[in-house]
C-alpha cells in the first residue's frame, strides 16, 4: 500500500555467482546477522521523501455495516490515528478501506459475503475513497487530476459496481480493471497485512505461539511467499517441458526414417519433365491471356463512362435553370400572397362597419314600415268613414224626399233601429281595430321570443360543448397526475409505447421525438400561456429524421388518432447540437425570447421549433401595455417579428390580436391549481346552463301563452267580422224598406256630423304619420346611402382581391409546374448519375476482377507475358498435354502424389527438428534465468530478514526492552523473544508486551 513516509535502502551488488545448495544459504545465520548490523543501521537513516501518490485523503461510508452515514474523514499526509469508543466505527473504516479498494469479504475477517456489509433495511451500501494523485508518479493525471475518487456500491445480492472519478467529479471509468491498474501503479495491496492489518490478523500474530505461523506471516507480508510459489510453478513447467522434449526426440527419429523413404522414392521418378515444363509454360500464358481479354472488355466501359460524365454538366445546368425558375415563381407567389393578405386585412377592417351600417338600415326600415302600417290603417279608416258619410248623406236626402210620405212613428222607430245598429257597427269596428293592434303586438312578441329562444338555445349548445371539453380536459389533467404524458391525450402513453416497440423492431431508422411539449419546461411559470399561444399545435407535434420514418409514424398514428385530428409531423435531419442563432435571434435587455425562456431537454426539439416557429425571434412580455410600447410605439427590437403577452395576446408592429385562451392546457406545472380552476369553471358552466334551461322554459311558456292569446284574438276577430257583415246587412235592409218606414233625419244628420269630425281627426293623424314617415324615409335613405357606399367599398376591395386571387392561383400553378419540372430534371439527373454509378460499379467490379486475375497471373508467373493466342486454343493444348501426362502417370504412378508425399515428409521432419531445438534452447535459457532469479530471491530474503531485525532492534531500544528475533529459513520458522523493562518484569516474556495493549 502507498506509504505516507517512504524509506530507501541500498541494494546489494548485482554480481553473479553459482547457485549454492539450500542448506548453504542459511549456514551461520546468526553471525551474518550480527555482521550486517552496522550497515543496516546506516541504511536506516537514509533519505525519505513524502509520498505524493496513493495517499488516502478521505473516506466516506453510507449504509455500511451498522452505520447509515459515517464520514467523510479527512486524513493528513503523514501518520493518522482513528480513535473512538467501541462501536463508533473504527473497524468499519478499515473494513471499508479493504472492500472499497477491491478486497474480498473474507480478507476483512468480518464476513464471508459482501452483502453482509449492507446495513439492515437498506438495499445498497456506498463507499467513497479519495486517493492523492500528485507528482511525477501520478496515474493518468490528465484524466484524473490531483485526486482519484473511488466510489463502490455494494448491492443486497452481493454484487458490486465501481465508479472512478476525477477530482472534479467527472466519471472516468466503471471497470474493475482500471481500479486494479491504479492499485498496481500505487503499489497498494489491501490483502497484505503489512499494508492493512486487521484486528483479527494482529491478534493472530501476537497470540500465536507457533514459530512457523510467524514465518508464514513474514513471507506473506513481504510477498516472498508469492515469489516462492511462482518459482515452484516455473520449475514444474520446466519438468513438463523436458518430458515433452524426450517424447519429441523419439518422434523425430520416426519422421527422419519416413523422410528417407520418401526421398528415395522421389529420386526414382525422373521423366515427363519436358511435358510438365511445357504445361507450366502454357499455364503462364493462359493466366496472362485471360488478363488480356478482360482488359479488352473493360476499355469500352471506360469510354462509355467518360462520354456520360461529359453529359453531366448539361443535366446540372438544366437543374440550376429549373431551380432559378422555381425561386422566381415562389417569390412571385409570396409577393401576391402578401398583397392578398393586405387586401384581405383591409376587407376585414371594413366588415364590422358594413355589419353595423346594415343593422342600422334594417332598424330604420323597420321603423318606416311600422309607421307606414299605421298610416295605411288610418287611410283605410278614412276611406271607411268617407263611405259611411256618403251613405249617410244619400240616406238623409232620400229620407227628406220621402219624409212627407212616411208616418211619424214608423219613421222614428226606423231611425232608432238604424242608429242603434250603427252604434253597434262602430263599436264592432273599434273593437276590431283594437284586436288587430293586439294581434300585431302578440305576433311581434312571439317573433321576439322565438329569436331569444333560438339565441339562448345556441348559447346553451355552445356551453354544453364547452362543458364537455372542460370535463374531458379535467379527466386528462387528473390522469396526468400519475402520467404527465396523458396531458397530451389519454392515448399518448399507449401510442409512445407503440413507437418504442416499432423502434426496437427496427421499423424506424431513428426514434421519433415527441410530443414536443413533453420536452419543454418554462423557466418562468407566468409565461406558460404566452408560450402555448405561440407554439399552438406544435406542442403536440412529433419530429422525424427522414420521410421513411414519417410514413411509418403516420401509419401508427392512424390506429390511435381519428382522421383530421392527427398531430403534426416535422421532418428534420437529427443533430446532436442546437442551432447557433446568436446572430439572427432577438436580444432584449429586459424581456426574454421564447428560446431563452425555455429549458428544452432534446436538441432536435429546439431545432424543430427554431425551423418551424422561429422562436428565437419572438419576445415574451408579460404586460400588454409594455408590449405595445416595445412593438408599436417604438421601432421593434432587431430580429424581432412578434411578441406575446402573459394573457396570450399576439402583438405585431401594426397589429394586435387578443387570445382566445384563458388558461394553459399542456405546459402548466401546477396541475392541482389547473384542476381546481377547471372544476370552478365547470361548476360555473353548469350553473349557467341551469339558468339557460330556466330561461328556455320561461320563454317557451311565454310563447305558448302568446300563441294561445293570438289564436283567441283571431277567433274573436273573425266573429267581429261576421257581426259587422250581419249589422251592415240589417242596416241596408232598414234603409231599403218601403217609404212608409220613417227615419229620423236629425239623428242621421247628427251621425253624419260626428262622422265628419272623426274624418277630420283621422286626417290630422294621417298628416302626422305622413310627416313622421317622410322623416323616417329620409333618415332611411341616408342610412341606405351610407350602407351602399360601404358595400361599394367592400365590393371594390373584393374586386381588387378577385384578380389577385386569380393571379395567386396562377402563380401557385406556376410554382407547382416549376417544381414538377425541377423534380423531373432532378430525377433525370439522378437517373443519369445512377447510370454512371452503375457503370462505375461494373467497371470497379471488372477492374477488381482484373486485379485478381493479374494477381493470380503474377502468382503463376511474375512477369507480364504478351500472348497472341486465344484462351480457347491454349486450353485445348493444355488438355492434350494433361492427357499424355496422365497416361504416363498410369504407367509409372502418380508423380505429383510422390512429390507431395516427399515434401510433406520433409516439412514435418524439419518442423519437428526445429521445435525440439527451440525447446532445448528454451530449457537451457530457463535454467540460467531461474538460477539467477533464485540467487536474487535468496539475497532478497536475507536482505528483508536483516531489515526486519533492524526495525525490531530499533523498536526494542525505543521501548527500553531487550530481546531477539531469529529467522530459520531452512525450517521456515521465526522466533521472537522480548525481555521487558525492569519495572515490567512481571509481564509475560512475549511480543505482546510490545503492543499498545493486550490482545
């Protein structure tokens, strides 16, 4: 383990000597130790330097053993003491040090499994150790810095994981191999009792009476035991290798004999060489003949590619010309569209005035009509009174002419009856006029009630739809308390799960991102409504990397969304970084843009909103007054297109649009407040609908009552008309009676006089109504003139908009045609490039085949041969030679097989001979190395023994004690005797007297 104070002693000379027997190494042990005492004392005071690597700077435990939180403990650079009462965690710190640096559970003597170190009731334990990493021996200082933080988590199942961090907390590695490399670099050995001495190991060392155990402890602490085991293992490997060499020598003799036999048989065949040489020569020519024919095939392909590449410029030029036309058509379309928008805005501005003037004209016309009805009624009454006056005048004249012929009583009775009937007729006419007016009143009342009923019913339907929408939104908000994705629709979690499944199945090249609102978080909650009004449907939109993924996503959406209600899909190439919009974004010292007001979890979400909505150019201003000042009273800030207020109003440089929304729907963080607000709105809507229903019932009752009254008055009116006709008939009968019936002329004259008075009154009323009607007509004419002027203005604007729309449609058609021509040219260009690509691929394949044939030909014969013969003629001659060679082989045996057997036997023999020689050489070298290493091992053993004695004697002098430590390397024992001070004579004569207390 890295020491806080390092000491160095001089190394022995590296001179060589022959290996001695084991017994000679330990002869005269005691004399050697005494002779080395002075040199060791001098070495003890050698230079020491403060170590800068491997020092434990701090340790912290969490849920480890019985401690929920222990530390962090900061350690100094030199010697540190950890003190405390029993159970305070001293041993836990040491145990955590062993386990945290990769030690096994059994090395701590505190448990057999790592899961025993997890505190009861917890699922895991954490150990954090900080190691110093300074100086020239630092481990990867460019990555870790001046400290290495080792964090280990122990799970309840006994598994553990590592996290190696730099001083700044950056994760560098999570592999155990990295930790092992650090420990090896710092020479930290957690299982070495010299580095980490546990209580159990110290007790065992101090209380053990067995000198062999003490010697084993010494060997283990100095790692000499590992060196000894390595040496034994190597020697055993050497013995196995020697056995293999002996077996290889026997096998080598067998191979040598077989090689001699094959060699004799090979020498016995010495014919058909000429034919074989000729065949080989033909093979060489055949190989290069194939190459020549392939080169002839490739040449036309190369010429064709050159010609096609020459035509590529024409296609590029056509595409560029089409692109220019498309750009011109789009610019023309955009100019016409802006012009149409301006005209449409002007028409929209005139529309409210036109509606207002129309309503005024209708009201004036209604007043004129009502006045005209009264005037006509008076005119009719005047005509009736004139007829009555004419009849009375004629009757009076008739009565006067026949007055002398009729008796006085009959005349009086007849006059009385006529007068009575005329009185009844007048009463009937008055009652009929009154009932007519009442009928008109009832009709108007019924019309107004029906209009009011229809208006309230429409409002009730709208309120019911709004109530259903708010109840649906309330259910979604309550569901979103457990799953925030349900704020974007109850089917959203299932849809996203389907997208994830499709992505795992490989149906998407890149997993779509959405809904975009799920990746957006407001820095200021007061701007939530403003951001929603700005983004609108983009909050529910999805983003795809390519059009293929878009089609797959549309297919999935069709299963979860009805047609016409599917979210928007934006196709944009996925990138890992957000666009740099510093030069084109709006920057205001007081108000943020939409981009700066949001915390966006995914770079592609930010890029989509920048591309589609230009959120870097939209300001968010809470106050509408302040927004008007910034956008309209002064020149808008640089790069600013529009602004939104906290109420969701949209502010342009010359326009202001109020928001239709009152509360945010998707981005609000306070779900409980939204739920409470919605519940109150639902209660208000229900109360409003209850009042509306009551109003509807009241109006329906009033309509029924008025209709009943209307029907009753119409019946009464018909009855009066019948009575009037009957009375007129009776009067006519009385007037046409024989001359003997007398009439009271004076009564008729009075009646005629009264009738004239009524006529004068009606005439005055008619004049008044005529004057009033003329005034209303003049007012109506003025209103109609204004209305006609406004209609003319609207008509002029519409006439202006009509040709613009036609031009816009024509421009749209031109854009589409230009795009189709551009697409056609691009397709032709792609087809041309694809053809070139296919020819190049064919050429590459042919050239690759040619290279392979050339390589094969060079393997057959390295120099290029110019062959005039064809492949077919060469092949025919080769076949004839093979037939002749085969016939010779049938007579003398297969020559190739004999040669192959000879070469195989020779190769096996030479290979075996080489391996045996190499193994022998390796054994000799191994013996020399192991002899030297065993010599160094013995020297190191003696040196460590002397060093241990030196430290032991120094400790005795410090304690004012006397004693002796004796190493017997032959018998592998270590004896220690200690004589305490005079005042401690009663203590045991044992090493435990050197410890700070008893074991």
